[in-house]
C-alpha cells in the first residue's frame, strides 16, 4: 500500500435529508430492551469532510475509494451483482470505501452491503483513490480502543462492549459516517462513528437494524463493562476526539 496522507477533519454539520424513520434506542443498561445498533438516519446530522484532494499517487498505508458515481457491488470482478452503492450513505455522508485489494480495473472493498468478513468488488473507474494512515484497533477482552496514525498511538481509551450473549463481532470494518444526534438527550450521547459491521447475534424478535457503531452514552458508568448488545460505548471526551480525527473509510480492527 502507498505511504501516508493527511486526515480530513470535519468542517461543520450537514442535516441528513433522508426520510422519517425512527431512531432506535442505543445500547442501554437494560440490554433486553435496548437496540444494539444505529437504526434510521432521520435524527442525525452528518459531519462534513473537507473537499477531497486528487493526488496522482495517494499516500498512506490504507487505500480509500471515494465514490464519484454510483457503482454496482459484485461478488468478484465482472461477477454477480450483489448490491448497488450510492455516492452518499443512508446517513448523508460521502461514500468512502476501505480498499483491501486491487485487480486490473477493479477494487476490492469493505462495504456495509456485505456480511461481516465478506468483501465486494467495484469498478475502479467509479472512484477516486485516496489513502490514510489512520486506523482504529479495539481489543474486546481488554475493553480498550486505540487510535493510531501509522505506528504512533494518538489516543487510547476504555469502551463498553457487547455482553456475552450478544458480543461485539470481531473482524475488519471501516468508518462510514461521523454523526451527531439532533437531540441532546439521545442515547447515543454527543456523537457516533458508524461502521460497516453488523451485529449477527441480535435479541430474538428484534425488529430494528443491525449496524454497529462507536458512540457516546448517557450512562458513562457502563463504559468499561460488557453490557451492550454489540455497539462500543465511549465517554464523551473520547468519542469527540475520535470524531475529530478519523477520516471516512478508516479501517477498524476488532479482536477478541
């Protein structure tokens, strides 16, 4: 992979213009009645990134694909279409995909539209390449999140993780959105970093979505415990620091 790039910092807020779906309750203290994931987008504002540059050779350890036109996501180069990816996420952010492989004319990407651990391919012509040296590593057993730029540790802090019956899934994911709930009393706290990952062990009969996120909480005493239904909760100062630094597409590695 190429070498290093500058991180894009949010410059403001853009109100998400998508429909009127309701926001699920986040991973609260009553795990049988709380949602493990981000659900609908209507009550969020998406943090806006600076306009992307167009380097001839993107620098950074992790390659990113900024979608410039809608793309069909395929199971293999030229293979069966499994999804269509828009230039904006359902929360209104620019679509920036983490690239994990390349083949002539094709990019292998981490996408929300695929199950955990499975990848898809898009035509390289549909995206502008960029790169980042930022990465997030989460140790589930230690309940610890580490933000890195290259080999340098920028921040390390404690998080809440999924309870034993509904553990936070391990694997490689990517940041899709940096979000700010519209309501001050939101169960997501001040902000949320949405991930490509899905909770595969939902509560039986759960009617909502399955997206994972790193987010704030109205219950800071729960941080450091295995109490959620899959999401990762952080204290406000820590999630704000993460929001300010991670570019869209940043890889997120969760280990047991």
